C-alpha cells in the first residue's frame, strides 16, 4: 500500500468521463467554438478568408455602429420593453395566479389553465398570423368591424404602417402569450404557502382582501424579488420571434420594433453587414454577461437556493 | 360555512378567468373561421367571426399542393423525433455524470455546463462558425443541431433529480452484480427517471416542433422546409405561395391568397390543437419544474 492519503481510482471514474464526452462535444460545437467567432467584432469579415484569416480593423465596426441612430434605438427599445414587461408581467402574473387559486371547481380550473397556456405553446410565426387577422390594413377584423363598423370611419388605420401603435400592440401580444406561464410561476409558490395561516386569519374574521394583503403578498415577496432580479439580468436580450415576426418585418416600424436581436439578424442576413452586426452582437454578449452575473450575485446574497450557480 | 366574502371572490375569480379564457381562444377561432371564408367576402368585409359566405377554396388549394405540405410535415416529424430523442439521451448522460458525488473534476465539468447559461457568443459568432467551420447550411443538421439539442437548464434539472431521487445503494448492488456503468445508466437510471425525462423530452419536442429560426438562418432549400418554415416564408411574402407549390405560371393574383394564408396556418397548428388538451397537464408540470429550478 502506498503512503498517499487518497489515491484516485481512475478505473472507477473513467466510464463517467467517457459518458460526459457526447454532451461536451455538443457544447464545444454549439457554445464554445462560437466564442472564437467573437473576434469578428474587431475584424473586417470575408467569407472567403474565414474567421481567423479576416483582417483586424480595431474598433471601426463599433465606430460605424454608433455613428448611426440604429445603435441608440435598438438599445433603448430592448431595455425599455424589458423593464416595462417585467413589471406588467409581475402584476398580471400575481393577480391571475391569486384569482385562479380562488376558483374552487376542479373542472373549471382545468379548462381555464388549458386555455390560458395555449398561446404559450404556439410559435411566434403562428402568433403573427393571429395578429394579422385582426390588424391587416385592408382585411383585418379591427379595421372592418371596429374602426369602420363601430366608429364609422371611412378609412381603416394602417397598423403595419405607423410605428406609434406598436409599443401597445407588442405589449398586448407579449402579455397575451406569456400570461399563462407568468401565472404558473407564481402559482408554484402560492401553493407552497401553509394553509394554516389562512385558517387562523379566517378564525379572526379577516376578509379575503385582508388575507391577500397581509398573508399572500408578504409571503410571495421573496419569489417576486428573485424573479424581478433574475429577469433584470436578461434585459439586454429580447425575444427575436416577437419583434421580428409580429410586426411582419416592416421597415416603417423599426423605430419602435427594432431590438438588438432583430438588428443583429437584419444586419447579418438581410443587409450582409457582418461588421456592424458582429459589433452589436459582441456588445450584447458582454453586457448581457455582466448583467446576469450581477443579478445572480445579488440573488445569491438574498437566497442561496434561488441563484443559477 | 362559506362566507359571503368568499362567495363574492369566487364569482369574481370565475368572471376574470372566463374573460382570460375567451381572450386566449378567440384568436384561434377567428383564424379557423377566416380560413373557411369565401375569398371575395374576406376581401370586401375583412376577416370576421360571422362571414357572409363560406368556401373551401383555400383548402382545395392546399389539397392541390398536398405534396408540399405532406413533405413539410414529414420534415417536421423527422426533425422533432430525431432532435427530441437525441436531446433526451444527451441531456440524461451529461446530467448523470454531473450528479456523481466525488467525481474528480466534477466541479469543472459543472462549470463547463453552467457557463453556457451565462455567456453566449450571440447570433453572429454562432452563425458564422456553424456556416464556415461546420458547413451545415441546407442540411438536416441545420434543423436539429443549433441551440436546440441540449441546454444547461434541462441538464441541471435532470441532474438534481438523479442526485435526489435515486438512492446510492441501487448503484452499489448493481456494481456488485458486475454491471458496467453504461449498463447501469441505460438499464437502471433511465427507467427510474421516466417522469423527469418525459418532462424534458416534452419541452424539447415542443421546441423542435415550433422552431422556425434555424430554418430562417440556415436553410433556403425548400425541400428541407418544415411546416413552421413554410408558415414563416408565407408570412414574409405571400408570393412564396406560388414558388412553394411549384405550379408554374400561377401568380398570387390567381389564388385566394387572403384565405389560403389562414388555411395554411390552420393546417400548421391543427395537430397541436388536437393533442394539446391531452398533454396540457404535463406541459404545465414541465413549465413549473423549470420555474422552481431544482
């Protein structure tokens, strides 16, 4: 026997390292090799020369990017929509979760939940079709039945032609699609509240509203804080599908519908401007990383079990 | 005794939830009715819940071009089946390794996985590396591989299940019986983990079924189009209808395109609408499992 305190039994562990290989290979291809492509933000890319062979050009891509108004617009839109939706989603999510919990009939509960989750199951392409059925300028239901029908206007509103409507439309669509998930998020911790609190409160003659205000909301507070902080960690990212599909890729709407993700896509694949696209994408990765790390550090200080790592 | 206050809340809750239910479902009903509306009626009066005239023309067009849609459904099914199966195996294997207590370097392996949740190279770097290094443009890999095959959230979810729900003694007795680690994994661990793997598999399956982004980025060969890719291309420009059908000499003006658009969407979502009530419970459970992490 050797004198070493603890000899690692490699033969025992070897199979596990081998089992890790397929997953590691995928992460390498899908996540780690692309990191090598981050240098494109500082290069003048040509498909012929590839990532490594393209010429270094310093910060030129960033200079071009920020010399346009695009940079300001897409960052503003990304941040503002995210912040707005975090709070609207929180309020709706909690309200619907509490009301859903008040429904006592099991069959009704099942029907409500099934219906409310349905939009969340659909792809954004399908959502774009649904929105189009209501908002199409010539054949949309809103123009024909409401604008012309109820208000008696002779012309419909060109919803897909004027950017000022889109903060409202996108907010409505986002909430419509997300509300079922938001409800579940809070329902999970709502169901975790000990029933004896409510029983005691009822013995004391507390009304439902008092119970919500004095028991439910205070006990949900940690969940609310965690979710808000974790969501704030994501505010440099946006749902590409929502911003690309629902406004039907209309250029006239970019002022209120362009986010970092749609800009990166358009510059890369529609306008073939790899340089500026790479600069915006790089910025999103780095700033996004900082946000997430910060959010997690805060969450970890508040409650170790809720952080991502 | 149910108090008056409680009764009032119950009624209010039911009213609000009924309104939410209607809001969630009505758009789908409009879509379906629009697809059965007669073309000129739709053009004149717009899409409506109560159209003046119905017609099956839009579906007749789809039937005429059935091969396009059958092929697209075939692609969707192949991609979803392949992707989901591969995703479950990869996720379970990786999670299993991370769940091993005492594995030398286990912390580093966990970090390799978790880091991908925090930092991501972004679309440009990912796209260029997939296209110039791996040459996946217009291949089946393009629909299966990028971003959807495995994700760190699912791995950690499954890892925690393995670590907390499978007692260590089971492994020990299997080892004494001379089973190899791979046998233990496939014959013991997987069968014991059906609930969590079904959850993860369902989520992966939905992600593949719904995916249109990989097709948007990496595929322009129409033979590889999934049903979502077709929906996307028609959404992008209704003239895609004519090129998809492959019927030469037909222009959009000849087609009942206002209603076909909706009929194609109905064909795209119908299977999901039909099976959804049956897996709704698992879908909700999957979302909840993901939300309360670990």
